[in-house]
C-alpha cells in the first residue's frame, strides 16, 4: 500500500466520521429530544389528571363534613370545636 493509497483511506475515514457526527447532531439527537419531550408532556398530563381527580374527591368529602368535623379533623379535639357541634332541636 502506497502513501497515496493510505491518504485516500485516511480521507475516507475522516469523511465517514464527519458524516456520522453530522447525522448524529442534525438528525438523531433532535429526534430523540423531541420524543423525550413529548413523553414528558404526556406523563405530566396523566399526573395532572390524577391529581385533579384526587382533589375533586377531597373536595366532595370536605363538602359533606360538618363544621365540627372539619374543626376536629384539622385542629384535633380542642375545646373551641365544641361550640360548632350541632345541637339537636328540641320540640316543645
């Protein structure tokens, strides 16, 4: 193999490496980033929907609770909650 042949082989290797690097940076990486971004957005949407359904359930539960129940749930059995107890209506 002569010096000229070795130079041609080296030039071919350099051109091939440059083409591989260009393909990676111009086509492959942007496509992977775009796919990852789309996957992340989809995962965030699913998580957001789960959280919203959970909040709706919590809201419905809280709306069914009396003032006394809310007080004891958040503050514990403090004496101030006793004033919120519903007194039975006495019929005379």
